[in-house]
C-alpha cells in the first residue's frame, strides 16, 4: 500500500486505525523507512547531453534525390561541443566498409570523442559498432523512432535540407557537384548553428 500510493506514515496509521488495528504512528514510520530504499539519483538525458557535450559526436545518413532520379546518400559526423562537422561524405550506395573508412577519416590521431550517437540504420551494422568500440568510443544507438534523442544531428539535416537543398532540389546530376556544394557548407572557419 505504501509503495503503490506513496502514502505517508500518518495516513497509513489512520487507515489502520479505521480497520481496527492498534499500531503506533511511530511503528508505521519505522516500517516505511525499512521498506522504501532511497532512490539513487539518475541523470536525465538532457543533463547527460549538457554535461558531456564536448565528448559527444553524432553520425547520420540522409538522402538527396538527383536530377537523373538517382538517390545519393550523405553521411555526416558532427561534434556536439561546438557543433562542427568532423566528416561529410557522399556516396551512391553506403556500405559498412565505407562508413568505417569515413569514421577513421573523421577521427584521426586519437581525436575520437568518448560517445558516438547514431540511429538504427542498417548501414550501422555490428561490424561498424565493433570498429567504433576498437577506436575507444562508446557507441550509443538512439531508440527506435526517437529522433529527439539526437536533436543536433536531426537539426543539422533539417538545416542542410532547408538552406542548401530546398532551392536546388534535382540540380545535382551526379555526386561531384553535391559533394563540392556540401563541403563548402557551412563556410570555412564557422561552426554549424542548427536553427529551429
């Protein structure tokens, strides 16, 4: 009764008296103290992101249709601390080997973050996860259909689609113009400020 409804000792004592049980309120309080262990403080997701933002990066893949009705896949790795792009790659067919190579180029010479967020895309296979662990990074997959868990990456995709691709949709016949255009975005020396 006490753990389900969170009643305190006075309320439980009164209810027990109504039922005909003769117990002291102090006895009920002693029993409740031994019954309820204090919960351990749990860090919320927002607090985790704020406390560890300089040691977090995220990667994701989004698609861009071309003028020839082909689909190009853009992989990006973004650091949460300054929201700067660590890597941006374009391919017609992403594979696990290609993703692994992009990660190696994104984090050269022991510059890897402590945590790497990514979604549940099929390209991020167990082979990719094992390479991420071998680089000393803790892989963190976001939950199914929960884009809010990695809002910075999702806002980056929205920013690229809105500012770079919305007026040029279908103008990229091959991946070369798309790659050169996305490499110039954002302007060099600036960090990516993902708007709402």
